C-alpha cells in the first residue's frame, strides 16, 4: 500500500477519479450518496468528501499520482499508480469501503459501486481490498495450454457457433479451491476489469486494443469450449493468473480501457479453418518470458512505434491470426442496424432506441425524455448526447455501434430484463 510520505515524494502528476453509485437490486443510480476519499496508507485522514448527483455520479476529481513515466518504462520498478480508499454511504444502504483504488496519471479511473439495501439482520460495512496490479505485484505465471482445444464431437454442451454471453461466472480462486466464491459478471464488465488489472491504461490505444482482443479471445474460448464445465466445475473462468486472467471484485476500471472494450466487445481472434476463438496466452515480458506468446511490455513498445492492433498480434502469434466477430450477442433486445443513426434517420430501429432511452430516462433523470415517433430529430440527438455524457462515451449525438449496445446494456439493467441463468 502507498504510504503518505511516498505519495508526497512521488506525486508529481495528476490523475482523475469518478465514482458511480447504483443500487445492487434495481441498477438505478443513487442520488446523494456520500463518498469520503483518503490515501490508502492514511485511511483516517480524509482528503475530499463528495456526493453523487441525480445520475449517481460524483464530480471528476483530480488526485495526485506518481510520474507518468513509471507506467511507460519497464525498467522502472517504482509503483506507477496511487492508491486511494473510498468509503461510500447512503441512507437505507449498507456502507461500502474500497481500499486500494488505483489512480494513474493522465487517465480517468472509474469506480463503479453497487450498494445493497440495508437489511435488519446485517448492517456491517462491506470492505473490499484491491490487491496490486499484475504488472507490479507478484502473481503466478500462466501455465501453458494448447491455443486450440480438442472438441469432442459427441459432447452435448459445446456451442455450435461463437456467442458473446451477457454474463459469465467467475470463480475467484484457482479451479480446485472449493472455498472461493463464484460471481455472476457481465461479460463486458469482466473484460474491462481484467484489462484494468493486467495492463496500464496509460499505454497507446492500439496496444490496449491488442491486449483487449487477446483477453476477449481467451475468454470466449473458455465460453465456447465449456472448458471448466466439461471438467465438472460450475463456472466459466477463474481469477487465477496461473490458469486464466486476474479479475478482482469491485476494482476500478479506466476510461481509456472502457471505451475500447465497448468498441470491440463482439470481436475475438481466429485462425483459418478453426471455428473456436483462439486461446491467446501472454505474459508480462519483464519478469516472465514466454516465447511465441504476446508480452504486455513488448506490446506497449510496439504500440509506441505505431503498430496497429493486428500488427501487434501477428508480431507475436503469426501472420495467420485474424480478427473475427461473433455471430450472436446475448442479452440485447435487438442487434445494431448496421449503420449509424443520426438526424434524418427514421424507422423501427429509431423508435426502438427512443423507447429504450425513455425507460433509461426514468432511472437517469438528466437524460431528456423524447417522443418515440421513429424520427431522429434534434430532440433525440440531444437526449443521446446526454446519455453518452453520463456513460462515458464520445458526445456525438449519433447512435453508432458502441452507443447502440451501451443503450441496450443500460436498458436491460434498469428494466430488469436480464436474468442470471
């Protein structure tokens, strides 16, 4: 954990932090939640206290961080991020404490917190301690596996095509640890969590894209092959770096990673004549070497040299690696129409999007309600722009691929369509 003296000695840059607070039961934002922020090393000395607005969001806070170069230079072993402790409380809800929220320079850390309604039988504070980032802490290296899994043609649960799931079940420990908890996690939230845990959000955008594609392809291979269920387990993937990826309950994510996951979430990596997503394994490349796999620090260097995501991936995995798209996305009311919706557009897709926005506006009053008339006029564009602002998307007022699926995701959450199955 970062001490106060270390923070004062190293704090030469600034990062941003925003906290989003919703109800665990309804997914609605919680207005007026109180958030106290302190250095993790000095939890009793409050730096700032803020409250959430009608969208359940705090102001964007400027906080001290170590120098940017710490997260860009693999030869520097100093901790590249600051750690803060957040205490979140609201009337009628259990208090949550998050110790070790990571703030990096020049990017925005996003802490999503779901508060549980207060129960008479339990009024204890929920405490989450975030362990070190995998590039800074000590974690077991990945145990090598074949990148293409044998498929038993007589098996009854292997999928016939690649499907992006709405939820996956994450086992928070090694596969054989029967004491570890299982968590239902939205697929996109899982990818954002893992990427924020395993690479630095300060890296070049195309490096982030390459790593996100590798994480998603690995995860979808586990989904497609039903890897753990075929071994008798009741989960999709683990949080052990020896077997899978590092996933951490309640850890913060970063804006630069979040927007890229939203952009790419239906993609995976494939090889010719292979139906399943490729199990793309990797290592850090500094403390652990892994020939024929991508190294995270190496991918950062290639990104700085201007390599594209596919060029980075082919540098490590070979020229027959391709980016593919899943044929089906679970948990969305309707697929993207295949073109951007903007002023002048009309039809059923526009009407459906307007109806979903109005449902969302019932939970997020900052978003203006609109007439669901199937005509994309200035009022619809204005409502979309506010939605994009609330959920961290580029504020264009145009419903592109990313905005369409973000509207679907939020609509499903607040309308309680989603069921954990």
